[in-house]
C-alpha cells in the first residue's frame, strides 16, 4: 500500500540545508520509488530554496514561512507541523536526529499519542508497504527490528546514515504555507543568539580525525591528540566515554548518539570499538587504531593497528611528522 512520506527540516538564518534531507530522499526513492515524498521546510524568507528541490526526486515542497520561524523554538515549530498535518496528512514522518529534530519529533509524538523510532540505522518496506526499522538496542551487541503499531509513524535519522544517490526528476508541486502565529502564544522567547566559536571546527567536515576514548586516562591527554591532529591538519574527536568524563565536548562525540563522520583518516586512540562508536565512524576511508589491548574490537575494523600505550606511540608519530615537515 502506498505511504505518504513527509520529511521535515528547519531552515533558520545562517543555516545550511541539512545534508541528510537528500540522504533520506535517496534512500526512500531507492526502496519505494512510488511512495509520494513531501519535504516541509520551516523558516523565514525561504522561497529561494525551492530551486534546490524542484528536480530532486520529491513530489511536493511545502514552505512554511513566518518571522517567528526564523529561529528554532520547539513550541512554534511543532505547532506549525501539527497544522500542516491537518491539511496535508502523512503516514511516515522523518526528522533529522539533531537536537532540533529530536525535540520536535518527541513533542509531536506526544501530542499525537503515537510511537517514535529514534536514531534508526536502516529502513525496510515489507510486501504490504509497511515500514520496518533497524537500530542498535539493549546494550552493545543487539540490533532491534521495530514495527510501528500507531499511525502516523515518526522516525529520526542521523546525518550520514545513508548515501546521497542520483535522484529521479519529478514534477514538484510547491505550496507556500503562511501559518498564523503570535509571539504571546508561545512560552519561549529568543533573547539573543550566541555564535558557536567552534563552528569552523566541526568534526563532520574534517578530513582527518584523531579520536580519543577512555583509554586516554585524563583530559590533559587530549593535548597530545590535539598536537597530532594539528600536524595532520585535522580535528580531535572522542568516544562517549571521553565526553561523559568531560574530557571533550559533546559536539565532538562520534557514534550512535553523537556525530556520524566519514573522514579520509580516522585515528582511534584508547577506544575499544563498541558498536555504538563504530556506528559513527565505520564509513571512514582509512581507520588506524592505537590500543594497548591486542584483542580490542576496534582492531577488527581497523586498516592499520598499533598495539601499545598511546603515551609512547603518539609522541613518536608527532616526532616523525615534525621531521618530515
Ligand atoms: C544507547 C547507547 C548509545 C551510545 N552512544 C555512543 C556514542 O554515540 N559514541 C560512543 O563512543 N559510545 C556510545 N555508547 C557507549 C559505548 O557502548 C561504549 O561504552 C563507549 O563507546 C566506550 O568508550 P571507549 O571505547 O572510549 O571506552 P572503553 O570501552 O572503556 O575502552 C577504552 C579502551 O582504551 C584502551 N586503553 C586503555 N589505556 C590505554 C592506553 N594507555 N593506550 C592505549 N589504549 C588504552 C583499552 O584497552 C580499551 O580498549 C553508547 C551506549 C549506549 C547504550
């Protein structure tokens, strides 16, 4: 049975379109080319974006415009999506798995009293056209296959989960939606936007990543990784264990609940290679693992492995790189 798909994205000032919009469109077009796809963009002054979508494999583009949508607030965005669903019902709703998408998806699921599948890593459609979702669950070594019992079905997906493929040309209907919103209807007011001083150091864009885990032992150990990353023109990243220990900020966490990265070189230092970490870096072109435990699972996916204490290995690498500069 045909399913109406709705993929939602926010477009606020200074923000690029989420890359995974086209990743999700690609995957759905590949799996079920006949399901009609609608993309919903929320923001202000977004009419120019329609050019990006007209021939990009979607059937309908809804541009929801309002000054109050210029910057993200969960209440206003969820309210508008709810209004749009009344006019343009959908069976399956996709959101990016960033903090905005997760906030909207969970709030919407609560309002509609339906289920939500978060951070899924694969999709399947069965012969009846029903969607099945795969995601890591129950600790480290199990993949769960999920099926919804409620309707509509709400799903969040991390950027980098699927590849962008050439998309079929379709005639795309463009709808401008002007919601009625008043600032006093929403409890959150944006007082100021503070620029992220690290925005140029995003790990998703780095060609080389030097990632540290619990095996680094202390926050100062990351200075050594930083020096190596600097010599390789790369960035540092970390496992969730390193983030939980406050050795590195969450914005640099790689994995299922962090970022999905695919640099040319990924150097995993003192990282055991848990499934949730691998989910974020397995698409790296070359993986180098440094670990004192020769049986650490990270060596199973590494192209090159160095067994030993990072405190002795990294200074040697730094020394060699400096000699060759
Ligand atoms: C729902 C869920 C989501 C999760 N999401 C994520 C996620 O997004 N990202 C993520 O990373 N994890 C995630 N995790 C956690 C994950 O399961 C692991 O616990 C975590 O990745 C382990 O981090 P680690 O490899 O740094 O630490 P450990 O598993 O403790 O490994 C430390 C490694 O360091 C090595 N080592 C120790 N000392 C040295 C030394 N001196 N030199 C060299 N090697 C040394 C050890 O041999 C060991 O292999 C998630 C877990 C759950 C349940």
